[in-house]
């Protein structure tokens, strides 16, 4: 996803989506009630919404304002008085979002430095680096890792995004990749790892890997052609066989989807699009999509994925694309 870690957070995307909807329908009581429910669902929702309001305020546009009820400090009510006619609201909101996103473009590299990443990629950029031991790390767009090859182990932390590792064999120095609570250990192999808010994914091209997760006494061992996904919410593990050409296909600028929810496909295209992608109807996101998409043409890839599920993509500005049902 473009613009660094802030945009990787689904709560941040959802918060901006709420702002856009409130700008369009400021008097919709049901919408305000739904927002209140969303804010109460998780502390990160309220934090993301507050951050989105503060960034939006930098544009000088009217901002939906969240106030605490006198009767219940844990609930929120949204009050907003539009400053311009309703027919202009969508375009003003889009302009405000574009200004916010221009500001956020500058925050991604700073956030990665704060996270300690020593190798990162920008939007629509693939980066390949050879490590001191001869291993090669390739980053997908908008990804970052931090590395430590100084001790008896070779250690990599996947800070965000997706990476492919071609590991030089060294039986005495295991090579480990940590993605959140998941640890992948190898001595010499080629495999990819992806982390997002929903899952950690590991897929093996050559050799074998051992994947350790919390609460499981034994690691899961994967062979060539295996793909493992770990649900970060409940720890559920799913292992499937995939064709060799599907593994880390982004190295060839391809996204290959087989019955994936549209929301996941959009998330995988986002790192290659120089802006934000928002769906105006959450019901769209669960619709399954299959196809091969060219990541060098991210807007066309977005449109192809959306069209397959009876939706359209409108690029409001070069920094904002909206996915809407037909």
C-alpha cells in the first residue's frame, strides 16, 4: 500500500473512509450511529479516526468532529455542519483527502526509520540487495526489513510488506525471518514472506522451511510449492499447494489471484499505486476475484479486478481512487 505504514493499517484506511462518507452525508443519523459503533469496537479505531481528523484539518476543510457524550464518556457522537452546498461535498472531500495523502507521502520513510528498518522500498519499487553472507533479499513495493548478520545467526525482521529470500546455505548459521509472532527458520532455501494486518504468509520455491508460531509446540515444515497462511486474529493455519509460477509473482510484476476476496486483491495492488484506494461499499470487499494483473499498470489492475465483481474505479485525483459498486 502506498505511503508507508500509516496506510498499511486497515483502521487508518477505514477512518479516512468514514470521513469521506460523513462529508457526503453529514445529516445521516444512521451513518453517525454506525461510526459510533465502529469507534467503540476497538481502541485503535478511535486513535486512527483522531489522527485522520488532525491530518484532514491541515487542509483547511470542514472536518467531522467527534465529541464525547455527557452521559457516557466511552461513546462518541459525530457532529458536523457543512460549509458548502451538498452537491460539492464529494469533490471537496476528495480534494481534502488528496492533500492529506500528499502530506502522508512524506511520513512513510520517516516511520520506517523509526521502526529500525535498514532496507526498504518505495511505492511501485522493487529492491534487491545481497547480504554479507551472500544471501539475496528482494523487497516488493512499500516493504521494509531490518537485518542482523553479525552473530552466530542470520536474522531478519519483516517490518512491513513482502520479501523474497534466496538464502546461502550455512548449516552452522541458521537464517531466520520474523514476521510479527511468526518465525521462519532455514539453512539454505528460497522462499517468500508477506505480512499484513490480517495474515502472515510464507511460500516456498526451493528447499524447505520450518515455521514456528505461538501456541504450537512443533513448527510447521513446508516443502517447495507449499504456501502457509496464518490468521493473525485467531492463529488458524492454512497450508495449500500452489504452482511454482505463482510464488512471489510480484518479482515479475504480476499479481495472480485465484478466488481471493476483492479486498485482499486491492491490498496487494495498493503498494504499486501512488495513492490511496478506498471502497465506498464494504460489501464489495468479500466478492471473490480470479485473474492475472499487471502491477506495472496499477490503475488498470484495480479497474480489471473491480470490473470482474461488478464495480468501477474512479481516480478522483492521482492520489485517490474510489472503488464503487455499479
